[in-house]
């Protein structure tokens, strides 16, 4: 669930907002505008292509939003209702106009860099000493082969007549 505290923490660790049903990415903290705890939603300036907008406008039935014209937002993957876009508003809720209002119940958030499990610990080396010695040995052999090939190529090139030169 995305909260104001979580989004404030996103300044240091960016958030990605996901559909709570199918986990498709819906938006991220870069488009964050605000949260409205009284109506349990977050406001974003932009969303991903995984959010479909129903172009058939409807009038809001919520208290304090009389006269607001809305377009419904749904997840393009699973059709979960995500919230609304306010297209026409009276003076009071005018700050919501053309913002994507996502219901907190319909979204999950993921903090980038919050993975707890790692294949290799940061302080653990990827290679053991033995494997490192083997890799260095193989690299040395490849270098020797390349030097030999370079010498042969120079010999062949020196025996070729110069192309395009007139005598």
C-alpha cells in the first residue's frame, strides 16, 4: 500500500506503483504529485501504458466533488478499476484536474533497491582463488595465440604486392 511516508522515503529510494491484482507497473515516484489520505488515493502526473483510460466521461458521485467530470482508469492487463482522471472540475477540487488519481487499494508499491535476497553477497567474491588462477591462465594462452596470429598476418601482408600502386 502506498502511503505518504512511503512516498517521502521514495525521495531516497524510488517507488514503482504496481497493479495489486496482476503486478503490472502503473507509474513511479517521478510523476508523484501528492496523496489524499481522506479519500485514500495518490495523484500522479503520468502513468504507464498499462493504465487504460475510459474516454466515456462520467459525473462524480462523491461528496465534495459535485460537478466533476471523470474518466475511469483500469489496468490494461487485468481490467482492475484503478481510479479516475479528473477532466473538468469546479474551483474547490481544481488541483486534481488532468491528474491520475489511483486508489491505494488498487495499487501496491515496490521500492527500488529493496531486494533482500542476493545471488552473491556484496562482500563475497564472485570467483575463488583457484578459478581466478585458471581464468588468468586461459587469458595468457589466448594472448599467446593472438600474438602468433598477428606475426603470421604480418608475414603474409609483407609478401603481398602493394595493390593499386603504379610502377
